[in-house]
C-alpha cells in the first residue's frame, strides 16, 4: 500500500480554516490540494504524471470547452450522445425537473434513480417507493440544487451546468446494484479500466488493462479489489469500441458503462476522476498512464 495514503490529521486541522482563501485562486488551490493529497509537487509547466496532466486539463482546458461542459452534465450528455447516434445506449428517463416539488411521485414506478444533473455523487437510489422518505429526500435535493458543485470542488467545467433533477429507470436487480465498467480513454484510445462490484454492500474495485490483464498498480486511494477477479463480458470488445467512439472529441475522459445480460447501457462521462488527486498503489502507474495522455497541443 502506498505510504502516502496515511493522512496527517494535525496538518488537516491546520489547513482546513484556510481552504476558502485558497479557492480565491483556483491555480493556487489546486497546487496546494495536489501536494496535500498526493505528497507530490504539481508541475503545470511540464506535466508528466497522469495526475499532473489531469490537473492541467482541470484548470485550463475543460472549463473553456463547451463540449466538455455539456457532456459533464447528466442532461447535457444525453443530448450530446443522441446527436452522435448513441441514443440506444441511454438509460430511459421518467423526467427532468427544475425543482423537487415538480416531481409527481405517484406516476413513478416502485424503483427509480434520482440524480442531480450538475454534479457528481448527488444522487439517490430508490429500491422501494413504499418506504421512500420524501421529506428527507426533498431537503437533500434542495440543498444539492443550490450547490455550485464546480466552485465547491474547483472542477469549474461543472459550474455552467443547469442544476436539475433527472430521474432514471433503475436497471439493477432487487438483490444488487449493477456492475460498473469505467473505461479510461486517452486521445481516443481506451487503455485501461476498473470494474466496480458490490456497490451498496461490499464495494470492490478491480483494475485491468483493456485486454483484461490485471493492472493492480493502478489501484488507488486505498480501494480494495475483489480477490477472485471479475469475469470478462462476452461483448467486451463492443464496450471498448463504444467507449472510444463516445470519447473521441476529448483528450481524456472516463466512460462509465453497465452491461445487463449483454445489453450495454451508458452511465456517465467523467473528465477529472477523483479531481485528479489519485494516490496509486504503485507510483510507477502514474507515469505509465501519463505516457498515454498527450496534451502537448493544449500546453501554453
């Protein structure tokens, strides 16, 4: 395990009160955040590491890219992919709403998924509407809708996205949430991915190159893997090709897909995974992955 995962709690307590001041300068904030989390000095003039290149894109490229801004939003990405001809891979939706109280829950099925369009992880999975606590959900989503997620996380490509609530069909089973395949695409080429299993119970993350060779060095932030491995889907080549097609307009993006009984569903596009502050089990992985990402045309 990478020793950098050990956090200095005293240092965190000292830094926390100054966090709002750092955000006045996004570059300074990201430099301090990167050093604090990864224990590496951030090189923005000549980025070599994968995580350094993600920071460069995070600060200087993605906030100005209209395609990125559109594709980062959960409503906008549906329009973007529909225009590209990928509509058949989209999860069916029951509606998109500006306000929580606009939702007619009586018309929804017993199971559904609620997500904010302008942020990551602002979501709720409802597996049984009969025990759904509407008041708690209202408070949570009203707070989320008022949050400028891009400003909060200094991932500014999120800030222009209109805050809404999108309600999707639940595609998992009654017993477990669906497996996620997170495919990392660099300059149009899928190179590696990780599979998320056991969500909601005993979550695990298994890293692979796209030929399904284990890439254990890319395990990051202390996440645990499933020791028995994950079986490769029979239509894996189709999933890889699809991810590359969806990602070809961007220098880097992670394409998240589901595979339900052989049917592929699109989940989301993620441009700055974990804000680019990844601590790999093997630090060499940061350099190896960095070689796959060419951003020389974006450097100033």
